[in-house]
C-alpha cells in the first residue's frame, strides 16, 4: 500500500473517530493542540503526520493509537465500484443507476480525461494518439481516487490493457465486468451514434467481436461479472447491489 493510500485511510479513520465523539474540527484541534488547518489536512489525508501529532489527534477523538491501527490499513474497496467492459456494455447507464441506488457519486473516467485534455476524446486520439490518451487516463484515475472512497466509476474499455492502471484500479476498487454478447455491444454503440474507434471500417462488427475475445481474460480478472444481455438496467443493478452486500457481509463490513 503506498504512502498516499495510507494517509488517506488514516484520515478517514480520524474523521470517523471525531464524528463519533461528536466533535467539530475546531474542537478537535483545540483539544489536540494543533491548528485547525492541520486537523483538516490530516482528515483529508494530505498532512505529513508525525507520531506525536497523530497521537494527540487520536486521543482528542477518544481513541488510542492502538485502536486507530487495530484493523490493517487498506483501501476500502467495497466503497469504490469500478465498472469494466467493452464499449456498449452499459457502463454509463448501469453506473448512473447503481450510484443512485448506493447514494454515491457517479464518475465517467473518459469525461475526466476530456477535462484534463481540454478536448474531446476523438480529438485526443486524432491529434495526440492512443498513448497520450492512456497517460491522461492514468492521471484522471488517480484524481478520482483521491477525491474520496465512495464512488461508482465507469472506466474506458481499454483500461484493462494497461497493466499498471488496471492493477491500480483493482487495488483501490471493487471491479465489476459488465458482460454482453458481441451483437449487443455493437448495437448499443451504433444506437449511441458513436462507432469510435471503428469508424469507416466495413468489418467493424467482426473487429469488435475480436477485441472482446482478446480482452476476455483481462476482464475476467475483475472481482465479479454480471451479464447485461437480455436484462433490464434494474435487474443488472439489483444483482450488483446484492453481490456487494454479500461480499460486505462476508468481510464483516457494513452493507
């Protein structure tokens, strides 16, 4: 687990302890003998915590260092849900509905890439190429992960082909592969009015099927898979939610 993830998790635990104690940030900082800004930065996971100041913050919140570290530090994967799949899998539609059900933010990673680039995805590919897109994608992913531990994230279809980004995604998120038949993938993409990256290719449908077959072993590394072909959005969302609750119960976490 990297330094940033550790500080983020410690910050979350400090924040939870303070809220449980019924303290405001001002009250906590006063009791701990630190500035309010430092307490704020500590809870946000941005402070370079010293053992002494961490002990003061913990005690002010009514917990000991031992209690703060009682559970191994790890990213709370179950609260970040990343949807994987080829274009047309239903990641955007299912993602929005799932986020609404879980009452968490929904993020389209490709939209964040466009924000970083200051241009559309099509323009990124046309002017800068695929490698530039994946560099922006990795940066966008880190920014999303730094924003909090509750999110439903719709990823780009090719993120699984980038080992470092895919490893980071699986480390920080509960990954769900939205499966669909090749015919459904193609039909949905066409209905969206966007055949990128297969525009002006007469064998686009066959190429899509080949890409899906090639990536299946990578998508299969997700935490679990859900079939979307022949099913409604509500049915897909209900299955994902049920699987998440089941995993949470098995791991002793709140559902």
